[in-house]
């Protein structure tokens, strides 16, 4: 049974119910689905007297998959986590009534029509993962408890209005608002990544683009087929950002336009279709691309330094002073642990200390003077000890850096010391999440981490699959992709020449392009929004901005997100906890850290939310 058919049958059934308790999940992507699964599991565990109707609102028709994993996107847009790491089921008590709760790898094997990368270590297309997510939602909807109905509503929610003890929901359609008639007693905000709020300058760029046929500013690249379709073949393009989204944009403008990657011997080569831009110029704040992820990840690697015993029992931590030294020790250990094994160096890592590690490293290099010492700071900041003065030099450096990362990723984290370092942050993150949440870092350190370390650590850890980064090298060798801008210092629109001028920090050289694309995922920044759901809630005081404060030092940092309390409920401008509305996923980013959409256990607020609703319904019934 398809999602649309389910919706139709429920539309009919709902008319037969009286005294219904209405609930809403705003956001029909993975995080919203986790909330639905827990709510269904709780309602299935104990019968409630009142009938329940749950409405799931989603901006598009892609319920379950959401925008990131929508099933209509090109197959060359890949995941950056291996198949074996994907599992959408929480697997906790009470059990979900769905019996077939397959992991992604199991699901692939059960569906012979899926011909994408099948092995557990492979990186599948995001569209295929979207099929897995949508199939999971269908299974949940097919196992609803008695007197529970779920309705799927396509629409972009722009506002909530309190009426007595309940809420009305408003959706936007063709610039006109529509208040839905249902009175919701409970709402879960699971809205995913926000739409980009344009600055005044960016709004001018968009307006100017509409007047010039071969000039354009594109603030967001998804869905890639529609967003990038008007870029003319043979034009020049500037790409702001060099993370995962940059790779998607480049592939959409090349492979997505009929270009082909072919393997000749051991070398990947690009064959042009003639529909691509003539040149693509990526740039970013640092100018350094992400390190590729390979198919072989050491699942047995254990942490030796970033442990509860070594982390000081402080109420508030300083990332640079308290945590970063331990992370660097973990990285050094990961690197040398591989080298020691490769050279049969006798090394006992039981009860390991930093002094024991340093002594072992010193002894190892005395035995192997031909091997260079590992410099962790250069690994994290590869430009630190380079003397690059021209755009051509920066391009050559970047392509060499990509080749190095690709070759090490193919070897894998068990046999490549370089690749072994790249997995450390992913091992550290679960513990760090618990430290970070609800202002666990001191205000100045919170700000410092977000601005200077979060992106850096993600760059060396959560890069694209090596297959896609090999394509970036092939495009650079073809001459279509140029890294000559590197770090950028300024962007300006030249109206007379109908082009964007991008200034490089390296030597102040100007590169002129026809199209400028913002190839980044917007961060939650409610205070800068000028429209939409969170803007309206903040304006009326229904929510308030989260402030990380330290009264002793008179410091404060606002990461741009809203305040929630530890169970996920929102807090209003008067510090009142609103137990009618909870949040999960991206809306909580800043209070929490790393709300990965495919990690149902990470920053899980929905289990307690669903349990509280069930208990409230039981109390009301009695």
C-alpha cells in the first residue's frame, strides 16, 4: 500500500470518529518518523479510551525520506556513511508493532530490485536510503493500534496559534495562509534543515540575477535538478563551500548533465558531454576540501584517552584546554597503532598514558629513522607549513591533497595510519555529545568550538565516499574544476560586467564568474530569520533564543537556536516550559550537537515525549 493510498483511506475513516485527540508532527523526514514510531509503540502498549489522530506535515510529498533522502534525486548523490551504519529502528521498549525492522543492509538483501552498492562497507545512493526510509514509514502506518489514525498532509507549516489549551496549525500555499481546523494537544517539531535566510546583499544578487540572462545567484542547491537547471553550458561557476554539498553540486553540473566517468587502467577519466560549465571554481573559508571516506572502517578501534577517567568532572568544559588535547592524543595513538603493527613494533597499549605513548613513539623512530614523525597539527591544518603564493600553486596543492586522501581511504583505517586518524572524531562524538548538550561547554569555548573546530573535525572525519572524491580529481585533471581561489576574502557583484568577483586570500587575485552557488547547508539561526514558523514563534514569545551563560565570568554565547529543556520541550520568553510542544533533530542544534538524521538514538527526545503522551492519555481516561 503506497503512502498516498494510505492517506486516502484515512481521510475517509477520520469522519467516523468523535472526541478525537489530535496530535501533529511537523516534519515528515526521518526524525519525524522516529517520533511517530515511538508514539505508535507507546499507544500500542496500552489501550487508551480516546481515539487518536496524528497528522504529519511535510513541505514536500517525500514523507519518511524528507528532502535529504528524497527518492527522486540522482543516484550519483551518495551517502557519507557505509550501509552497515544505517538502521532506522530504535529497538527499545515498548516494542514497535512492526515485525520486520530490518537494518539497511538487511533491507537491501530483501529487495532484489535494488541494484545499488550492496555490500555492508559500500556507500549507497541517498535515493536508495530514501526508499528504505519510506518503506519503514509504510510498515509503521500498516500496523496502527485500534482507534489510532495517521494522516499525511503536504504543506509548509508557517505558524502555530494557541486556542485555549490547544494549537492550530497554519500552512503556506501560493503566498496565502491556511489555518487547519484541528485543535492539537501535542506537537513535535522535527522540521529538519532550515531554509536559508538571505542577507540584504544576497537578496540584491537574486534580484539582479532575474534581470540578466547569463548571471545567477543560487542560495541553495537542492533539489539539484531544479535548482541548477538554468546554469548555461559553457558558463563559469563559483561554488561557495567545499563540504559534502560542494561535491553534490559539482556532480550535478557534470555527471548530471550527461558527462561520464570511465576507468582506463587504474585511472578515472572524465568524458565531457558539452553541457557542463566551462569552469567550476570551489572556494571556502579555509579552501581545504574534506578527506574521503573509504570502504574499510575499523569497527574494533577503542578509545584510550578520551575516556570518563581522563575527562575532568567539571560542570562546564573548555574545549581547547580540557578536551582537544585528549582528542589529539587519540589521533596520535590511532596513527602510530597502525604503524606499530605494520612494523611488528612491540607495543603494549594496556593502561596507556600520554608519557608511555610518547616514549614508544620515540623508540619507534629511533629504530626507523627513515619514517617521518606524525604532526597532528599539520594533519588538521595542512596549510600551516606551506608557502603558497599563487592560485596555480594552491590548485596543485589541493589536487595533491585529494589524491593523498583518496589513496589512503582506499587502503582503509586498519592498514592506513593516515586514514586511521580520520575515524577518531566519529568514535569521540557520542561522549562529546553528552558533554556538549545544554551548555556543557563554557560560553566562549562553545563559540570557539562552533567557529573553529566543529567544521575542521567534520572535514577530516565525515567526508564523501572515496568514489566521489576520485571524481573530483578526474574533473580537476580534465581542467573543468579549478581550486585556484582557495580561501576567499570577499565576494562582490559587478553589475556593469554582469558577473560575480571572488577575491582570493592568497594573493588578492580576482576570479570573475557568471554564476555564484552557495553550496552549504544552512545552520539553525532563528534570530536572523525574517519569516516562517520559528520567526513567528520567536516574535510572539512562544520560544526564546538559547543563551549559554556564565555569570561568574560574565560571558554569553547565542548559537542561534531556541531554548529547550532536557526532555525536549520548548521554553517561552518567560521561561515557562510548554509541554504541548517538543522538538527533535535540527531545531535543537546548538543546545545539542550532531543531530544526524539517520541516528535515531542520538539526542533522542522522542522516546520520553511519546511516553509522556501515553501516560497523559491514561490519566485523562481515568
